[in-house]
C-alpha cells in the first residue's frame, strides 16, 4: 500500500513536471519519472491526473491533422520492435488474423531488422519514425499518423508519454478509439487515464484494475500464440530420454527473491536428474546469482543469450521437458511451449495467471523439484490432464480467438470481459512490490536521460522508505 512518503514523492515530481511551461522539458521529466516507476515497483501503477494536466496544458501547441476518408481500421503502435522477446511477436501474430487485417504498424523509436521485415507485411505497411530529439515534432508526427485510423492498438513501453499524448489528442480531436494492449500489466504505465479500453492478458493484470482505475475499461483478450496445427486425438509429447531440460526468459526473471531461487533449484535438479540444463536468457558473466550454481553444475549447464524465435523453437524441439522461470514467470514463453505438447513445469508463485497452462504448475519450489524428478522416472502425470489443458490453451491463445476479443472489446458486457478459465491459485498483487522492496539497490533508468531534481527526490524517498522498513522490521522482531 502506498505510504505518505510515496505520495509526497509523486506529488513533488508531478509538480516539477507541471511547473515548467516548456513542452520539451516536461516530456523529458515525465519520461524519466515513468521509467523510475516502471523499473522500481513502488505500488504506483498510474498517473492519470498528470496525463490529463499535461494534455490540457500542451494540446494547443499542435495542429489538427487532415483526416482521410474512409479511414483505415487498426494501427499497431510500438515504442520499439525487437527481434527477440514476446511483445513484438504479439503484434506480428495479430497482423495475420482475418478480423484485424485492415491494419498498419507504426514504430515510434527503433526497429530491429528481422522484426521490421515481419511488420512490413501489414496491409498498410510499417512506418518507423526517424529519430527526433524534439518532442513537439515527434508528437505532431504521431498525431498525423494516428488520424488515419479509427482504432489504435498501443504496444508501448510504460514510460512512452509522447505516444500517450498523441493518442489522447487523436481521441479528442479525431474520434479515434485508443486501446492499450497491457503487455507490462504488473508495473506502472502511462496511458490508463486516456484509454478507451485496456486489453488485459492475465489474472494478475485483472486483479490490478482497481489500483489502475480501469474497472470499467479492462477487457480480457489474452496473448496470441502461433500454435502448431491441431491434430485429431493429438497427445502431449512424452519426455525424450536423452533430451535436455530447457528454460527460457529474460535474465532478471531468475534473480532470487521472496524465498525463491532458480539457481538453487537448478543445481539440485541437475545433481539429482543427471541431465543437462539449457538456459536461454540468463547471462552467466553478468548475473552474479548464477555463479555458485554454475560452478556446481559444471558442463551440465549451458547458458545461451536471447535468440531469434526459430532458433529458440529448435532448442525446445530437442528438450526433454521445460521449466518456467521464477520468481518471475516467463509469461508468453510458458504457454507457447505448452501448446507445442512439450511437458512443462513451473510454480504458482502468485504472480501467475497468464494462461490455462498454469494448471500444470506446482505449489512450491520443493514440490516442483519432486514433480519433475517423478516425471523423469515415470513420464506420467496422474493429477494433470495435459491434453485438456492444451485444448484450453488453444481456445484462449489462438490468434483468431484473441483477435475476436479485440474486435469486440468495445461491445463486451461486464460478464464477457473477464478471463475465461478457472485460476488454479490466488494472485498476489503485491508480489512485484515486495521484490522491489527487498532489493538492496534501486534499478536505474536506461531508456532516458536522468533529471537531476527528480533524481534527488527519488534518492531521498528511497532512503526514507528503507529507514521506515527497517524500523517496522525491528519492531516486529522485538
């Protein structure tokens, strides 16, 4: 729950952003604050009031764009497009849907080569804005593109305030519908205050609706996956006797916290199973929490950087089984591997809820180890109907099913808007807040230049909050 010190920090930062009459400085400060709140989960998930005030102050600086008639239907808007990672791939998948065919793509900052080639296949192509240091010019360019479409689907970085500003003006002046595809549903993001709909992807994000002020805006649509063609009477794949154990995820998702330690688990699994472990994403040279476990596992552990999607699938094809990252879930990766029929395991940490595939997960780290070892000895899971789970995964994650929910987002009743499967365990909405609170150092910004005044305000708040936490802990121990 946000403290008085946190509220004071947010108020002080917002006041400094609004104090200037210069748009460039206001945008730079707002981006910096947004990234601080994104990278350091303090329990603040939206700044709708700040968005409204910025729009009221600066909307008059922009020229209303020409609106072509008839306008195109959907514009996918990305801050950056990456060759690896799930966010860009979601937009790529949706471009193949029949219901969302009348679509274009806009990347506001940068696109890597492979992803750009795929996004350019959209019916109306892919526009990558040139690098612009001037926020006013960037917002104007965005507004001109947004005016050509009836609906925006935002796949943006949480701190991308310029895109939110442009989208808000397109909504106000052109009648454009604005949907936020809520990729980063567990952290702060700009945009909740101006969106028509928030497209949710998990029970975790669904349970945060009140904190984000989106109870009347949120619609569950799910994560689109490129699923293998379903075959009649298709059975889940059994473990390959000589196959490796695989896991994949962004490096930070494996960092031990809240009593969970993937490195410790990996060491125990390798020592007991005598199988090789392939880790895609963790960085052995940089991630110190792997060093001890890596020494113990020796040649049985194989660390690989993030890789192009097809190469990643090749690693999965030769695996004996797959383990989801923890304490932070791999999100799209787990459900996608499950859909391929590979035996999959993980933990219901409370930060789950991204797929019916969660029904395959274990209640604890100790139970996970025992479940995997038991499966390797006898590849049967008597308490799990994996075939039924795979069928649910198809119903939830098939591209056309997700596209249908998106196309009907503005028409759904309250009952239709909720996630469509039974969640196997309770969600802990403060999970990431607790991880951030347990960190000894804060996460610095990497996407934007720091503002010295906001940096000092944050440092003062960080020190005060750590002192406050220490006092509470001492009182509890007395």
